């Protein structure tokens, strides 16, 4: 089996943001066991920013992008030192791979990433993936590595995605505040995975939380990949997940399989605005898979540019789809409600082309 494992900052570091070598050693020991059993493992890790905070002796994680990027650069090498040491103890070689979301949007970059990761696995390495935070323009944001892990699982045709966190899995409510909350063992592919109350974001040391993990689980499901959210501290959690034993919450794969580009549009992109559409346009998108035309647009929200990702909302205000705008907000406002024959010659006929649109309902 080929699997992708993601471990978050809160699981890797202590309250001061110092990397916990014991946790890394435990995860790497399980990876080594899986490798001995013939499985291939790609590890997606967070923790570079937190490690940089500790290395520079800062009292708390800052909020500005420039400092976060600098801290990621300082912490990434320290993070890899720990993985190199832990995997070397089992005769395994770690291979650092730094990615950004655009690597999954651009087709050439996507194929190049696949080729690199696949070749590393063939050579017997353990790819250690992290977001390229140090040079990303604005990608350090809520839960990126959860989503990147799901995109990596799609990229390498993994059968399983394991999201390790500081909670036992998905609960009916936030167990930190609701003592009656119970663990959800399994979520079927048809369930509304993102509509469960997942609580607030995680610890102050990381950028994710259960909401981002639910998004990643849905991405995996829509890639035909089984996903599991489980506690990093659970003994043999990876080995048991591969064996199909009950660990945390398991999300069953869907028969619906999106391309990596559409997965990014749906779940990993910044949403910069929205268009409101009438009932006819909504049905055309949801039921017939059509492109969105100006004639069906009844309103525009936000100040987005051409190429930005925007939501498509029906007459009730429900987001039914998401896609990349072919014109900026100003142009769409001017042509909203107009038929194709009424459009100026220099205006693209579609608001969103169906190739760049994902139905979310």
C-alpha cells in the first residue's frame, strides 16, 4: 500500500514550540515498520515555523507573513535534522520536498512533483514534504499542510491518507468544551463532511485545526482515497490504520474523483469574492455541468481579479459551486444579466468555465 501521513505542529512540539524528538522518533519507527512490511510512505510535516520560534527564542508565534516566512526558513533545517536522525536509526533516508499549492494547479508542475515523489519512493527514500513557507507569496494560511497532504495523496495515487493530530478524531462536538461529545468512528462518502461542528482552530503553535482536517478528508474522499484522522500519540496508530483497524475517524472514499486542479480550487485556494446566480443558472451548473454565463448572474460580491477563485451562490445565498473567474469583479458587474449576443467583443463569454468550476453540493 502507498500512504501519505501528515503530522501537525501541535503534535510535534511542546508548549514552548520546541520539537519533541520522542514524537518524531515514534512516528519514524512506525514508518520503518510499514516499510519492512512492503508499504510506501510519504510524510507531510508541519513544525518549521514553531521550530523557528523556539530557535530564535521568541516568546510567541508572530502574526505577520514576513516574520513567519523568516521563522520557517530558520526552523525547516532543524526539523529535517530530527527526521534525518530518526530515520537513519532504521537505515532509511529522508528526502526533503518543499511544495506550494501552485505545484498542484499548473499541470507541468503537478507532473514534475509526481515524477520526483515517485522516483524517491522507488529509490527507497522517505519523502518528507512541507510547504515552501519561506518563499511563498501568501500561502501561509489556515491548515495548508492538511490540504497539501490531500493533494499529495492524489498526486502519488495513495490508497490511504492519515492525518495525525492532538485529538483522537472527529467528535460530535468539541470535547474540550462539551463533556457529552462522542467520537465518530466512520463517515461515509455521501455524508456532508464539512458540515459537522468541528470546533475552533487548534493550538497557538500551529495553523490548522479540525476544520482544515475535515477539508483534507473531503479532498481525499473526492480523490478516491480513504482518510483517517487520529491521535499522533496513539500506539501503533499508522500500522493499525494501514491494517484497517479502528483508529480515530475513518472517511470512506467517494466514487467522485476530481482532478488535482479542481481539488485545489474547491478546497485549497483563497476565495476572493462571490457571484449570485438565479435558479436557472444554479440548475445548469449543478445538474448539467455547464459553464456559468453572465446571463445567470444577479449580483457580485467582493473586488476580485481575473483568475481569482470565487464562490457561486444561489438565490438563497447557499454556495453551490466554486471556480476561477475569467473576468474581474468590475467587468462581471457590467455584464451581469446580459445574454451572450449582448456582450462586448472583448469580454469573455463565460464568467467561469466548467473546466475551472467545482460543484460543491
